[in-house]
C-alpha cells in the first residue's frame, strides 16, 4: 500500500476513490497510522497493526480534533502536552500491540475502570437526600412484599413529610410547616450515616417528639436496608448504623397512648356538645367517626356514591385493602344523620371553602365541643379507639369489630376461616350503636320507610 508523509494539505485533499465506499491513505513517518475517508466525505485517523497473525484496526479520531503532531505549551517554564497528535497516539497503540495487548480490549478495560471510579466517587459523594429520592421512586413503583400491593399515597406522603425541611407556608391558616424528624440527616453523605451519627440524631429528636422519632427511625431502618441491596449505594453505610447498641439504647419505646378514649359515662356530654356544633357537616362527621370506628381520612373521603341507604351500607376506602376498600354497615341513627346533610358535591362531608370540596380540619370544632362539655382532650383517632373499646360493653366478637374498623386479621382462624357477610356485621353493629345511643340518652326510633328516619329526644 502506498505511503506518503502526512501533512495538513495532503490530509485535507484526500478523497474517496470513485466507486469505493472508503479509501485509505497511510503515513510514511509512523507505521500503522492511516487516514480513512468515506464516500460521504467523512475522515478519520486510524491505526492498523498485526496481533497474533490477525489485523487489528482502531479508530483514533477526526482530523478536525486530532492534529498530525502533538502540540505543546509552556507552563511555569516547563514544556507540557497540550493536544495529543495522531502520530503519537499511533505509536502508543503500536507499543501495546508489540507487547501482545489488543488496543481495543485495553481501551474497553480503561473505560470500565474509569466508569468504576466514577461510580465509586458518586457512591461516596452521594447524600442521604439523593439516595432518599431514589428510595421514594422505588416505593412508588415497586409492589410491597408485605401487602402484595402498590404502596398507598398516604404511605408515600408520610415518607415525604418526615424528610421535609419545613419552613413552607401552611396551606391552611397562618404560619409555616415544621421540619420532619429525618430532615437533619438529608444533607449528610451516606458514608457519614454511622451508628454514632444515628444515635446522636435519634437522641436529639426524642427529646422533643419521641413518638415521631421512633416512627422516623423505623423508616430510616428500612431505607438503610434498601441501600445495602443497591449496587449504587451498597457498602457506603456502616452495617451497624441502625442496630448498634449505641442506637438501640436511645430508641424511644413505642407504647399505646394513655387515655385518648371516651368512657361510657362521658358519652352523654360528648353527644350533647357535638350535636350542638353549628356546622352540621362537622357534627355528622364526628359522630360518624365514633359510630363506625373508621380512620379520619377514610371517613372524610366518603362519597354519596359510597352510601347505600336502601341496603344500609358504606363503602369505605381502606388503608389495608387499598384497591377494593371495605364494606361496612350503615347503622340506623347514622343513616338519619347522613340523609339530612346538604348535597353540595360528590362528598358526603362537603366543604364549600375547601379546595377539594370536602371537610379538611374538624379538630378545632371538636376541641371546642370537648371544652364546652368539660371533657378531657380526645383526638379524632381517639374516637376510633373509643369505638373499639366501647364495643366490648356489648360483648361483640373481637373479629367483628376488627372487620368493621378495617384491622388486619390477627389470628389464623380470622385470616383464613372468617368471612362475615354484611348482614351479620349489621346485626352486631346495630347493637353497638343502640348501646352507645342509650348511654348518650338519645331515644331513637326507626320508621319502616328509610327517609322517615328520625331522632326523638
């Protein structure tokens, strides 16, 4: 093959021969260095050599990026390489071939090593917040191994809130949001998430809000375990970061909240005060929480389409059965309360002032009613707790109450061998409501016609 001494003019003038897909020009100065030009006019320097009897060809690059000779510049009086030339690169590749090394494999190994170094650098530079964002993406898309279902929106919102930095304007009312307990950990590098760091964080958080701290710790524990199973983060967090004695020694003990439950003798005062609330929607909502034991979000999300007055049932969006929800009885007194509510939109407990059209903050009215009645503080969740506790006065089977409230079965028999139909639940639920109304001094009579339901005091 013909060889010429490469110059800029010869490189620029070289064209592909007519009728050929590509043509080559070889340098007489540097063995193996060639210039390839295609029929479309694309040019590239190449290196070609022999390794083990086989031809090895490697593309160096375009003449627009690679000069023929290496260019140098002076830095602090020293001559340093500025832009490597095609001839010097071809000599380097020839040295590899002479050593029995395939330049293509060598380049692939170098790229892999470079990528590995970049990954390792990212691993050690990654912050808890960056990994937490990836963890949230995983939670959004993966199926829960425990429930075999997608995670609920509430579950994801809980993770977001616990790591939120706070300081945002409240959506309702004045003031700003409070930072989540996990927020101080978010700026830290993953490698700094040691047992000492976690213990110090947990001790600080437990002083002000021990229950939140314990909950945040459980979420952090799951997050650390997840990181350990990801190639991108494996090995960056100390293996004892969450279960070291340093951490478990300061972990707040979770225990049931003392009180926060209406007693039998308090029902009369509670109903008197709640039924006096001027807003009939809030009054009905609070009574519904007590008489069904539903979670506050479940009851707030109730739509008119979920209420069947004819067959006396409520279809509630369930925390556990996220896809199907749960069907519970609509007791007579509660039906009479709901049928009297205004039908402003799709929501049973509607609110013209709320952005989404449904009740948003009934706690203020409830707290005022408790104060007016001279009762100790009871949360909205405490009304759910009250239903489960008061039901024991009626000697109702535990499984019936659990099914109405949406608790997961706690025994093998309940899980696999109890499927109580709605009419059986209704029989017991009606008894619970009748007993509660009796303790509250409410005389209630049901007419044969559903729309004739009325309360007689």
